[in-house]
C-alpha cells in the first residue's frame, strides 16, 4: 500500500540560466547577478577562464545524495580554480571510489553470481577491470557508461603513472571532469528515462516503483533518500530549512499497483 518517495536529492540548475534555450523573460540583470556569485566564489582573477571551465561541466541537475555529491564538488572547485592535476587525479580517484562503494554495498544481493566469488572477501579494489566487469555483470552500468568508465581508467593510469611523453594537462583534466560527471549522472541522476521512478505522475512528486525495491543498487543508494509513505502523507517544514514526513494514515495490509497508488495519491491531494 506504501511507496518510497524521493525526498533527499541535490539540485543544481544554475548552468541552465546561461544556456541559449532560456526564455527571453530571463533578464540580463539576473544572469549578471548569478555570474557575480560565481565570481565571488572562485575569485575575479582570470574569471572568464574560470567561468568557461564552470560552464563546461555537465553536472547532474537533480540527483540522489551520497558522498559522491560532496566529493564531486571538491573536484569541480579544484578544476575551476585552475588546480588541474588535483582535479584530474581527484576525478579518477572518485571513479575508483564509486565502483568500490557500489560493489561493497550491493554484493550480498549478488551472491549467486560468478563475480561475487571474486569480490566477496575483498575490501577496496584497485583493479579497474574487475570493478567495471562486476558492475557490467550485475547490470548496474550499461554499455555507454562502461565505455566512459574504461576511458576514465585509462586517464587514471596516464595521470598517476609517469608517462615519458608530452601531456596536455588542461585537455586531460577536462576530459576526466566530464567523464566523472557523466558517470555520476548515469548512476545517480533522477530523470524520466529511469523507468524505476514514478516520474511526476503525481504532480511535483517522485516515487520508486514497487518492482525496483528488491534491486540491490536501488536499495543501497535510492531507498536511503526515499522514506516509505502512504498516499495520505504530508510534508511539513521544520527549522533549518528541513522537512519531515507526517503520515498518520491507517492503511490496509494489502499491496496495490503503482498506478493504483498514483490514483489514490492524486485523489487525496486533488493534484491530478
């Protein structure tokens, strides 16, 4: 009768302000104000170069929150500020950290697989091929994400181990920054294409589909951001710009389809 509602997520849509598809009503003064905020954060020296770096990052607009959210911001700050090697190695390290985190959190849900036998006794992995192959076998990443991960692994080797050849640090860093942001988007961004999300069928609300609840990856990363609620619940603001769920409804101990939950919720809230 209940569903997990996605409530804990990170939003950063600032870059959309400067994209050409914005309506004409978005004033030039507002854009200038936002640009000034960015300048204050990263400094006025060489600001146009910093702004170009900031704007070039394909950062997830809406994503579930975990440690990658904050680590990605550290890497972004280093890159925009011009600390290129720190950003490059940080992006590569975060890629390795993420596949380790996923494997360690989800492996018990994959006990019957061949890959489980290769990772169940291990702590952190530094074998990128094993890590990526495991995510592929467990259907956590798709071919396009796999390709990005393997390229990031190549950049990791090129940046960490000395290469007796010329290297353009600006080019390598930008590629790594784009890759790690796209990998995070593929894994953790909330978007309509992810079929396990009930995407605003109740206006202004997102839920996890019932069948997704048994998926080990969803259990590890999405359910912690999505409290279990009935269709009569409400959200109340509390101090510190926080929210709490209030759900005093009494519900029968029966299962309903996702469509039925949406219908009940829309009827209760009179949104649909």
